[in-house]
C-alpha cells in the first residue's frame, strides 16, 4: 500500500498515526507529495490534489484523512479505535477536533496567501472564533481512556498543529485536560515518528 502525504499536513499526520497504530508501519510505502504543484502521481490518485491519499493493495485510492482512518481501523491489527459501545462520543470528539484542524489549517493557508490582515475579514474572524469555541468544549468533553481512540489521535494532532502553526493560541496553559492528553500521546511511537517539520 502507498500513503501519499507531506510533512506539514495535519490531515496526512492523522492518517499516518492511525496507520502506525494499526500495524501498517512496515507495510506502507510513504510517497512524499506536493499538493501545491502539478504532482502527477498525486493527481492520478486524487483529482482534488489534496493529501493524504491511501492507495490500497488493490489499487483503490481513498482520500480524506478520516475515511482513511476508518479503513485502516477496519483492516488493521490492534485495538479498535472506534469501539461500537463508545462510537457516538468518540465521533463527537473526532468531529470537533477535525473542525479545529480545519479552522487552523485554513487560517494558516489564507495568511500565507493574503497576509495576516485576512484574519480581520468576516471569514477570518469566523475561523478564529471557531478555534476559541472548540478548545474549551474539547477540554471539558475529553476523558482519559484505557485504550486509544480515533478521537485521541485527531485531538492530539490538532493540538500539535496549533502549536506548530498558530503558537499564539497558547492552548497548553489554558486547557489542562487537553495538555494531559497531548502529553500522553507524545509518548507514543506513532507521534514521535510523525512530528511536523
């Protein structure tokens, strides 16, 4: 199998962390891709020109990080990251964390192309407000679990991405439950091997 990705995409990191946790670390060929250029291999597998993309053994291309995560969770080894008895609460947290990634990623991309003053636009303010609203909800709703879940992974990637791209958010000091979850996740091989760079 191939995983098309880059080193700074939080979406690609979610897929890669799940792949490692589900026993695919040595079964995946990592194909470093540039979604900002005419990357022919990436375009062949995803006309949207976005990473990540998982190409299965059968040559089927699966785009979008959470869909890749669901596929790897179903087909890989180890603990179920989405146990049926807790699926609603896990999906609730995963959706919030995905929203946090979306708001942070779009903030960073629009700043890159239009300057930081874009934050003052209506859409810029909506993104920053979303970040400010999501963090306390995640802090209140996330709970320590004996087993790793998809929500743990997506939350930790979102927090790491904020620290990497939007350090002014400074979530570490304000949200102790999130800081604890993040610290716990950083101890895992899957996070140590996939740091943003």
